[in-house]
C-alpha cells in the first residue's frame, strides 16, 4: 500500500543541519552567495559575504529553480 506523507520543510532543514554539524560538516547561516569558483570543470570554492570558502564537495540547496 502506498501512502503520502507531509513533512515540515523547516524541521527537515534543521534536522539535516544538526546531523551534518554532528559529523563535522560546516554549515553556514545568514551567508549570501556571490559566485562559484571552478577549477577543471568542478566547484573548488564559493565566494560569499563571509569570504571565500574552499570546498571539496559542493551541494546546491537553493531550490528547484536554481
């Protein structure tokens, strides 16, 4: 039997952030995106209002129209 489910998107985001931080992942709040820095066709860093953040992995969580 299939069933639909409804999730509180704010609670889901908070839970993902909490779990990520518990694993040592840095999670930045109130940070404005400025530009992606690419090297060899991959994201190497992100320019933000908090400065440039070097990254090994980049996850785009900006929504469906991003």
